[in-house]
C-alpha cells in the first residue's frame, strides 16, 4: 500500500503496527483483523480527523460495530448532512458516498475503497438514460437512489424501496413514467399501483437477483412458522406473494420490506423465526434489534463482494491517508440534489433502499 504518514502526524505505535500489516489485493485491502486494538485506533483516528463513520446495513459486522451510525444509504446521507463533523467516512458502495456528497457538498466525503462499486447502479449509464428519455418525450423519470450522481442529475424524482409506491402515486395518472434501474422493484411498484404507463428499465442487483423463488419456496416449506422478510429488489419477491396467494404461506407472514422496514418489523413481529431475503450483512443488525428471534438467510451465499471490500484494513487506511475522497462536480450535484429533495417533499422520505 501507499503510506502517507505525513498526512497523519497523530499516528501511534499501534497505528503504525496495523498499517504494516495491510496488504492490497484484487479483492481489496486485507491483512488487518477487526479486533479491539483496531477498533480503538479507528475511533481515535476518527476523532483526530473530525470525522463521523457511517456504515451500511450490508457491511461486515466489525465495520458496523465500529461505526457511529448504521443504516440504509439515504438515511445515512441525511445523517451526514446534519452531522457536526467536517469529514464523512462512508462505509458502503460508491453511489452511496456520492449521495452523501450531493447532500453535503461542503464536507469531505471519503469511501475507504473507491473500487467498491454497485452492479445495480452500473446497470444504467447517463448516456443510456438520455437515449431512453428521447424515446419517451414528456415522461417523468423516477430513479431509485441506488444510482450514480450523473443519473440522478437526469432524474425528475428519486425514490427508495419503501416510498417508491408513494412517489409513483404522486405523479399525474396520464403521465408516462420511466422507472429505473431495478426491474424487480419496478415490477413490485407496477403490481401495487396498477400503473399501466410505467416503463421499467431491465437492471438488477446481482446479489438480490440471485435469491430465487425456488429457494424461497423450499425454505418456507421447511420453516412453516417463520415470517418472510423479502427485499423488493429480490428476484423472489413475486414468488413470495404467489406463495401467500396460494395459501402455502399465511399472507400476514409475507412482508416485502426495505432494509429499514425489516428492522421496524423485527421489533414488532410475534414470530420466533424469520427467513430473510436480502444481502446477508443485514442479519447482523436484525439480530441486534431483536436478539430473541432466529433470523436465517434464505440464501446464505447472498453476499455483495463490493460491500465487503470495505475491510478493517481499508477503513484504517482511509482514516490515516484521508482516502479515497469522493468528488461530484457542482452542476451535477445541484441537479441531483433537486431530484432527491423532490422525493422528500412528497412527505414520505422513506426508509432507504
């Protein structure tokens, strides 16, 4: 790795020892275990940097545990905007750090490894959106927050998985809508709203798309008393509703929820066991929120390699070197900010992705 000790004159012997263990490989920075010494140094370095550490629900457990705030991307970006600290260290994927920068243009925003991308955000580019808009003049563009800053800048109004139905319902019935980029969330919104003039981009999160209906049905059959928490990005969301409609699973046990919605439901459910269809990092927060409930992944291989690039080594390096800083040009940020603010102005800012 590149060591920039001049950027951090407050390094201790423990910090230097940990830095010496860092290895940079194709899967990200490794070599450091997220133990007590590491956690103590991370918190100390954050104070020295006047930084707050934000961690998405899909992050490694040790990253979630050391963070000042844990949540979904939009909630964390709004926390960043209100935080008194001048530096935001966003432990998530790149579009999330961009969103924080869009809402906090005056602050320094760091992502511990700039290589942490997102297959869903990458499923539509700004040029592709421009072409799609040209094919549907006058259509309203609704973009999931899981998009790049450039796409948000071409968007009329953003949405989250928890408020997508409300956002679409707020648009005049006779206006065509271009919904992007997630096809499964779009199908869920179309099903709930009955909107015929909703055009859906064929994008997907590779992790959520990989949680299929056959797996869900098999798990539901083998755990007949469990609740089902299903993220609307999942390829199995339709299957979950089908199981409920056919009576294979009681309808009140099937819940299509955002990550924030899952946490709320975990605190109020009467079930003793819950099957969870989303990225496996979510299990850590669910188990903390409701430790008496047995939370099990529908697919225990549903792990995002990009989320997991934010390792203990990467976070330590970011705090020492002030790396990797996220930049969004002022014009793009201003336009993107408008699309997020329009969503918030409808009265339901949502629970994030």
